[in-house]
C-alpha cells in the first residue's frame, strides 16, 4: 500500500493530491453589547497587553477612543447612559464606528487566531475524509492517530489504514503551524483511547466499555 504524498491546502483544494494504494472552535464569543445612539466613534490600537479595569463615575462610561487600545471614562453625551459590556477572554470593549456605546470585539491577535482555527477545521475535515476513503481488509490494517498540533488539543482520534497515518499527522501539523501561529498552545485534554476496527472495508473507532 503506497504512502499518501504530502500536500498543502492549495494542492488539496485544487484536487492535485491523490490517495495511493488502496482526512474544534472555533468559537470564541464576546459578551452582550449595549444599545446606544450614534454619537462617538471608536477604534482599536495594537493592544500589547491586557487593560486594567477602570471605575467610571455616574454620568460617564468606559469607551475605547479612536487610536487607543484601553478604555477611558468619557461623559454620557447625547446617547444617554451605556451599560459596560462583559467581555470574555480574548475580547475587549470598543466603540464601533457610528455608535456611542461600547461592544465586545476580538483582540487583534485573537481575531487572527480565530480565523486560523476556522481555516484549519475546514481543511482537516476534508483531508481526514480523503485519507479515510482508503479501504482495509481486517483489523490489523488499521490504526488510531490523535491529531495533536498547534490547532488541536489532541482529543480528536482518527481511524485509518496504518500506512497513511504518518502522512496525515504531518500534513495537518504543517497546516496547523501556519494557521494557528498566533494562538497559544491548546490546553491538554484527557481523552478516551479507542481501538481501531475494520468494518465493511473501512477503519473505524471502537470504544470498549
């Protein structure tokens, strides 16, 4: 059984990668945004670190001004009082263009990370299906790999024929190194270890009781 050639995303999508011999996120969300009028405009600078919490007096609210990274207290003018949004990790408070009150938006680096994870998730789903299309004859033809890389915490076991295992891991590791270059390392996750089975010519996962 021949080994699967190395492939990158462009080659895979274009259909030039062939199988021989015989393939999550994203989802960080910001907190709830406050409704407001259209008075002040804001923008984000390059945030070099977390912003310290500020306490604004009655009649003012924290806002991120154009060209700034961290919020400051500004008077509630024209748009009325604003409720400061509760932003989750990876998001910060910012006043969008044409609005008065702040909303939660991704931090600059995290926004790139989220897009990279989404790109990786789409590519990995396609390439795993491609590798798993190679058939098996019996259980000893199959193995299980754990997709642990810069984008994945490793709790994604995949069953496929043994001869293609290293090729799949290498292809996804190279893609993840690019897509998730701005992300921190994923936290380790304790995962069950399944066994491979060959069912009707396809390698599958078997979880013993």
